[in-house]
C-alpha cells in the first residue's frame, strides 16, 4: 500500500531532522556565538512542525487514494457496497456541476444517470475520496473520514498532537507568526514527544486503512445460507 510507504519515508525524514536538532543543541552549548546560533536554532525547531504536517497530510491523502484504487480494482456496484459507501457515492453526484446549473435538462440527465446506476447495478463511478477533506487535517478530520467510509479506528493514540501541529503549521504558513517565536518555547525533547505521538496516530490510521482494504470492508457482507432442518 502506497500510504505506508509514504508514511515511512516522511517518518524517517523527521527522525533524521530530530537527530540534527539534538546535534545542533549540543553545538550551541559549545558555541561562543550563542545569541546568533540560538536564533537559527529556534527557526530550525519551528520547521519541524511544517515537516510533521507534511507527513500527516501526505499520508492521509495517499491512504484515501489507496482506498479509491481498491474500489476501482474490485469493479464495485451499488448492491455490492456498504450503505456508508453508497452515501459517499451519492455525495459525489451532488458535487457535479450539472446539479448547480439552472438548465433542467442537464439536471434530469444527472438524475437519470444516478437512477440507472442503481437500477441496472452498474459499476460505480470514482468516489473522489480526496474531496472528502481539505488540506487542513487534524485528528478529528481523520476520524470523520474514516467513519464515513467505514474504516474502523479503535484504541490507540488520541491524536491530540495533530491539532497542535496543524495550528502551529498554519500560523507559519499563513504568516501569522514568526518561526523564531513558534520554535522558542519548545525543547528538542518536546518536539520528539510530539513527533512520536503523531507517528503513533498516523500509523494507527494506516493500519486501519490496510485492514479495511485487505478484508474488503467496503463490501456488503454475504448472508450465510442456513440449511433447512432435516425432516423428522
């Protein structure tokens, strides 16, 4: 699954950067120009939040692409998927530009397409899973998307660090705060703790998606036929 590969690559990158920060911290203690080095150290620490958010967003989107690919490769029809997937498929139609047009003919064609897909049990159009979220991801967004698709995420890390990462990254990305100010209050040990909590939550999400795809939990479960009782 591509989601796990992307997650591991980003995680290794963050771990390498953390190792650099620990070395940087040691260097500052020996450096006579502590004031100048201290400024760059604060900036370097703040940059870790950007890297962590990169890990969160990229892994989430690639995992959703993995789910989309699993849907496509299985040739799913309306009758074969769970109710949750059906609802998301219908939402995709509601995002169609034809529905927003005042031209009733276009709207009628769209409605007919929906009806015929259901009645004739045609292969479903792509869900557009990446449209299920924006680029402002935290633990609540991941839980919401998982629930909407029927991806079970139980137990494990609560993902509180993802909200901190998202908030600080946004402050940096939108120019609301300086890197030196964001990085100032955090020790490298603090950053490592946030990183490890982030890793735990995202790996939990990746494992949940892998299980969802492997066991095809997007399919309707077939009812087992119960053999009739033997005649007396």
